């Protein structure tokens, strides 16, 4: 049986310069086949668009990396919603969409042609223990004095975030090429006042082979960073984060906060290829 699929570019105003996502539209594929498809495509994530089980949701999504299934991830959330809309679907309430995933129900909004999702609550926050700190410093090849602060900012994937003094310092990082255990490390630093982007962000993670990889543009990480920076008064909303420059990408993530304090994470989405599985 063949299934429709989309290859979607997420989080860049420039086509083919964001984070690619494969979306397969299918309810009958087994979990084992979902993982096999994901590993074969070798994108950072592949999502599977399914019928919802919750009456409150428009659709359900399962999100896989080549190593594991994820309860939530940012660019698959925007990309899967883009695919759902591209199939001609319409939400029950104009401009408001509810996605079901392993992490629960995620709200999205669709304004002026751009999708944004409501950042989920943090599962873990606060200071990093000394043993983890030393491990992360070793992976990033930094001294303690080069980090302004480091905290857990985990909304599902497991992010721990180091805050540096400048975007320049973030872009200059040359981390280790591998690590013996799973890590998900975000790094953020500010641009000079008056710049288009407020912050530069980089995301590093160890894959199932132990290699340290860099993600082009990361919605979940930017969501948790914004929650931290806004909560502690380090910045104000709205602001734009830049990501992916060291990989030749032009990622832009639009961070905002509504009157209730909810953080919203938005970005451009473009369909690049459409087809069916064999």
C-alpha cells in the first residue's frame, strides 16, 4: 500500500535553508516501519500524520528521530500542521488548530500565513548539577568562565542550555565530535542591540551511533529558551532567534508571548516535494 508524503522546509524565509521534515500520511504503518523509514531518510525527524484519538484534536502525529520516538518536537509540529492544511483540511475554529501527540494536546495558530505553536510546559528546569556541568563543558570545549549561566530547559527532548555572552561566541563553538552517552545541549547568546535577530542559537545532540550532531533549526529548544529568558527578565517578547548559520542555513524563529504569559513559537513553512511511498 502506498501513502502520501511531503518534504517540508521549516523555520526559514528562504526555501531549502531551514530544517527539512518528512511527513508521511498513514494510519496503517507499524511502529517498527515508522522507525525504519525514519532511519532510511536520515532527517533529524520524520513525522507520521494520523487520525486523532482525542475529540479535541484535528489530527494526531507521531514523531521519530533515527534513534527514538519523541513525545514532542517543534519543527515536526509546524511541518505536520502545514502538511495537514495542504491536504485541504480546515480547523473547526478559524486560525486555531489542536495537535495530538505523545506529550498531549498542543495548540497552534495560523496568522498571516505563518504557523506558531504554544510552547509546552517545561518538564525540568533549574540549575545543572556539577557533574553534568563538567560533562557539558567538556563536550562544548568551554571553560566555566565562558558560560554566563546553564540550566535545564527540558520540554520533552531533554535540553540543557548554556547561555554565553554573545552570538559571536555561540557561532565560534567547535564542540567534540562524539560523546559516550546521550546528550541534548542548547547554546544561546545575544546579538548587539539593533540587530534583526535578538539571539543566536545552536543545538547539539548525540545520535544513536555516539556522534555529536548539530540540528539546523530547533523549535522545541527555542521554545524552552524563550520560557527561560522571558521568565528571568533577560529579554522581552517579541524577538527573533537565528539558528543554522554554521550549517549554511538561514533559520529564523519568531518568539512571542501573549497576555496570559503563554510563549508562542512561529516560523515559515514551505512544501518542497510531494509524492507517494512505493
